[in-house]
């Protein structure tokens, strides 16, 4: 089975709205072994939508259309499909009553314009939309099945789960794809590529993809085919890749996060942590507390942006600040030790730096960051200096990533191994 996805909406052609619906649908199709031949975005123009539908029907046996089912005059998907298939539109009184009841449930009166959402293409099956007012439609034409879905993501996802996935399951090919994921923290893509060279030499580069983002690279192994064939291909590569990457990997889950892994390790070891942050403004604390259950290991944070608060809240000696400056390894260490002892946690994680765009000097340019970690018994577990590239947002994001990874490696007992990015001065 070959499919085409058509996203309708002029807003999707601009720079401020991403077509996330097509990404979601592509994932669903792949899961059921359906080949996606083409994706298209079309503006709210009747003739162009109809032309795109004509092309899709000639190329694919399954066409998924999102958007353009609302009540306004620029919602033209129903009309365009009817034109392309040379069919009429009939207004369904039952749908009108259903829409009216939904409005009444929220204490509102349905506007007459909403009656357009009750127009049904002749021969189409109406698919009830429990999350919105516009019903979806499914219709057959000359060997091609077309699904018309609303563009609201929550409505689309519900309809896909309730209507499209059962339809695909009944027509399953027995194929599909399987993916094995390795999330790598704080390792530049070029260094990661070098680590992967033995994998390429043994198995070749087919099915290996790298997806970089600031402070993180996702390595994926992907294989299409029947389940037994997929496993036979993936298993040896997965085992070998795990050996190659070792402690650089913080998660093997698609939705795994560095903060969640840090939380898991703290919980497993019965440890707690506090943060003392300057240039990140509480960014590490925000990431840690985004994880459910973080109250079991995260005690709190001190956002000490000024030197006065570094002295009063963390006990950083004023002479240390005067001699070395706030952005120094000495002050970072004092912040970490002060946070750990004064706030009563097993670990104190401290950050001080220059995120920019101003404030840099020749000795300490913008992007200079010091991260220090105080461990149990008031010992300084690790301290690192970084020179991060990019704008303020990027520097802050990279800093939180490296700080969390420093804590993760400490919990693994790997901070002094000399491996990976912990000894790097720039990334």
C-alpha cells in the first residue's frame, strides 16, 4: 500500500506554523508498513487542492487529507474533494443537530456558519469526531481510499486512533519498521561519528541515522520488513552499538530525557541534589522538576544572580569574588559546596558564566561557563570550564545539558575517567 499525505492550510506555508500533523501521520503509516510516497502542503485555494487530490489519486491507494474542514469560507477541503471526484455535497441534518448539542454543552449557541461542517460528500462515510465539531470523512474512489481529517492536532490524533488505525490493522501487510534508539549526551557529532566507525566497518552505514540537537545526538537503527527479519538485522547491531557508545548513552527510549535519567539514578542511589545557578537562571532546576516524582530527590534551588546573593545564600567568601570574579572555577566550587551544605543535599550543582550577548572580556568571552559539583561529605566531585558557542539561548541550553550530564556521570562514577566531553574546553 502506498500513501500520500496532503496538509491543507495557507498558514502552513508561512514561517510560523509547522505541519506537525504530517509528521504524526507518517509515523502511524510506518508502524503499519505503509509506504509513504509523498507529502504535500496546499494553501486554501479550491482549484489547487483539487489538483493535488487528483495527483494523489493517480499515485496512491491511500490519501490522508488534514485541515480545511472548519466552518469558515476558507475551509475548502470538502468542496475540493467533491470537485476532484466529480461528486455532489449533501447537508446532513443529523450532523447539524450534533454540532448544536456540542455548542449547547458549553453554554453557547451554534452560529449558522457551522452548518457548513455538515456537508457530506456523496458516498462518503461520516466518522464521528468526539473532540470537535467537524466530522471526518472516508470515501472510496477507483481503488483509492481517502480520509478527510480536521487539522486540529488533538482531534486528528483521536480520529486516527479510533478510525484510521483499525482500518490499517485490517489491511496490514505484515511488514512495518522497527527502531532502536540511543540518546547520547554532550558528545559533538563529529566525535560520535568517529566512535561509530567500527559499526560502519562491520555492518555498513545502512539503517543508521544521527539526529543532532544542542548537547545531544540521537542515534537510530531502523529496519523495515517482517518482525523476524527486523530482529535478525537489528539485534547484533544494537548490541555492538551499545558497547561502542558505553556511558555516553543516557537513554534507549524515544522519549527519554537527560533529566529523567538523572532522577532515576538519584532515586536508585538514595541521593538528593540542589542547584545554585547564576547565568542559567534556574534552568537546571526547571528541567529537573519537569519530571514527575522529582520531589523525591530534588530539594530546591538558589538562583544567585548577584554577588551579594552568592555571599548571603551560599556563603561564597567576598574576597574570593573580588580576587577571581564571579565567573571563575573558584567561585563555582564555592557555590556548589555552599549549596550542598547550606541546603542539606547529597549533591550541590553550581553554574556561573557569561551567557551574553554582552559582558564578555578577552579572558572570559561570551559563552564562558563554569560548572561545579559538590558531592557527599562536602567533597568537590568535579569542576569543568566550557566555552559554548551561539546566542544567549543556546549557551544557556548547552550549559544545563552539560551540568546535568556531569551529575549523571558522577552518579555513574565516571566523571574522572577522562572520557568524552567532560575534559573539553569548547563544544
